[in-house]
C-alpha cells in the first residue's frame, strides 16, 4: 500500500462514536451524500441490529490524518444447512431497506481509496471473510466501478445482479407547473378523488416534523401494523432512536390524511439536503375503497414539497404502480456477490449456479 494512505479499522461502537463529525463531513464531500449513509442512520442501525453473529467492520482510509474514505460494513456470520460462512455486507441492510448504499469517498479520490480498500480486503485480511454481498449499491458508484475493475484485472469472477429501481419526481418551482406536468389522467383522478373525499367528510392534511415526531410515529405504526397484520417493534424502535439523534436536523416528517379526526393514511418522509424521500406508507384500505386514499395523500405531499421548494421527491425502491404514475425519472441500484476461493464459498457458489441451470432447463 502507498505509505501516503493509512487504513484504520473501526470494530467497536465506542470507536465509531468519535468519528461522528468527521464521518458526516466526509459524506458532504462525497458523491454519495444520502441520508442512508449518515452517521446517525448507520450508527442507529448498528445499535439496533448488530449482535453476536454480526461484527462491525468499518474500513477507514486516512491521508495526512484526514478521513478521506469509509466503507460502512459488517461481517455477517451465516449458516446454510450445516455450513457456516462469513459474509461482508453494508451496514443498513437487509433491515430497514436502506437505498443508495456506497463506500463514502472524498470527491476526486475514488480510484486511490478504492485500491487501498481492495488491497486491504484481498491481501491483508482475506481470512476474516468468505463472501462479499453489496446490496443496493448505487449503479453509478465510482467505488463500484474501480472495485469491479480491480476484480476484473485480477481475473476473478463477480456476480452482478439487478438491484432496485427508485422512481423519482423532479419537482417544478410552482404548483401550477406541478399540475401541468402531470398526465391528464393522473391530474383528473387526484382532483376528483379529493373532491369526493372532501364532499362526504371533513378532511385534513396534517404534518409532524422532528420536534413532535414520537407521537406521529406511534400513530403511523398503528396504521402500518394494521396494514401488515403484525407488529414491527424493531423498526419502530430504530426510527424512534433515529428521531432523537436527528431531532435538531429535522430529517423526519410524518404526513397524515385525517378524516373526521381519524388518521386514514400516513407517510413517513426523510428530509435530507434537496430531497424528500418517501420511506413508509400506511393506509386504511377499508375506508372508502372506491377512491385511492394513498394517492390523495401522495398528491398533497407533493404539492406541499413544491411549496417548500424541494426540487426532488424520491419514492425509493419498490415496484408499486402508484409510484410510476407520479414519477418522471428514477435511479437504479445493483447487488454484487463475490465468493472467495475457499471450500465453503465455492460450494455455495456451485449450488447457486446449479439452481440457475435447473431453472433454465425447466422453463
């Protein structure tokens, strides 16, 4: 490794706490600046979901004492029948559905930092991991580009799979422009359904921002768990901890559509930089099933986002049809899977390929 660059590994939460400010400063100087890579999001995720079989492994790259790269990973000790293996994964996955994951690198240093991290993984510590699984990494990640080039140069094989597609709506500057860019059918349906709702009921769009977010979260999860038919205490706990850590930054926003004093649909948004992200939607589907309650709330939230001068509304991953009715753009992610040349990883890879061959043969 070039002596100009130093690798430091964060393998405990106590060590990671000290990096809070440097981490977010680095994120702001990177091409991958998203809420899902902030120290608050990832630290809270690690606090909630790491455990005995999940070991923190954050690979940091420094130059002249400055943090210029951070790979937010953990080693997942997994079992497949009688076989055990250690899989390197991104913090933030698979729980909580984090999108746009990446290695955080100062702009202009992507190639050098990637080479440092690659050399560390494959030459210094190959014994501590067996598989590498990067879920939902940015398709346009420069880290990914340089990492795959290094794997290709070494003659290694890596599996690249389609990840998620995140529909996006690029918002105009005025509400008049907003309605003009909608398709005639979308515009007419939204207005008609809203008229029907308001004609028969007293409807209200209510918003909670970070300061009073806990009561909003409780109300949202009442709807969310009713929709799912089961409780999700770990996700609610994660979001409550995140709301405390990000309280002064106003990253969380909950919107409700209330009818006659009752919440009939809710949306949890993440507010970060110039983007409003739709994170969780919950709907009482039994209420007026002939109109789309969810789409009414989405339309109201989009209109509000325009008024607040958000240029981008990101629906995040998911193939729900309503997202594509509103969206006018989108971003993609990829899943990357790599097996080391060890007995267990090679056996697992062969098993996967045999399953693929079986599916193709049986078509």
